[in-house]
């Protein structure tokens, strides 16, 4: 077989997961929300009170985006006053593990001597 006969297809990156990572990492509050959930702070009002500078409007946008991606699950309780809680989904656990790996990679890059960067 001649080298001219071999055709290699262009490899495309994972478009959906790349968009998800870009959107979540681009939101400056998503990582903070994951940290809050890890500390069992899962109600929006508690989240806003726990973090300086976080507003209800921005938090709701962030939570909605995470629910749409399937990273978080929203549970609404039929109570008066209404109660809403968020939990990380099994898929969200996998996604957060990917973000943790990216953070470790960033730390390794930051620790390299400046000549090799």
C-alpha cells in the first residue's frame, strides 16, 4: 500500500463537552456554587448570604445554566414559603472531577520554571 493511498480523517474535538466547560468556567460563580454544595449549602438564599458579591439574579442564572447542562438537579418543595434546594447529579460529579483535573493541570503549569513555559 502506497502512502498516497492512506487517507486520514480530521479529528474533531468534543464540541458539546468543550462548550459546557467553557460556559461553566466562564461563569465566575459556578465553581463557587460547587464549593457551597460540597459544604452542604444547597439553598439559594443561603448561598447568597454565604458569599460576598453574589446576587440573587446572577446566582439564579448560574444555577439555571447548571441545571440545563444536567450538572445540578433542582428540587422544589410544595411548602409555604416555597423551598428550593440544589444537588449535584451523578453526571455533575463526573463533570466536577474533570474541572478538578483541569485545576491540577493549571497548578502543574504554574509550578513549572518560567523558561519552560
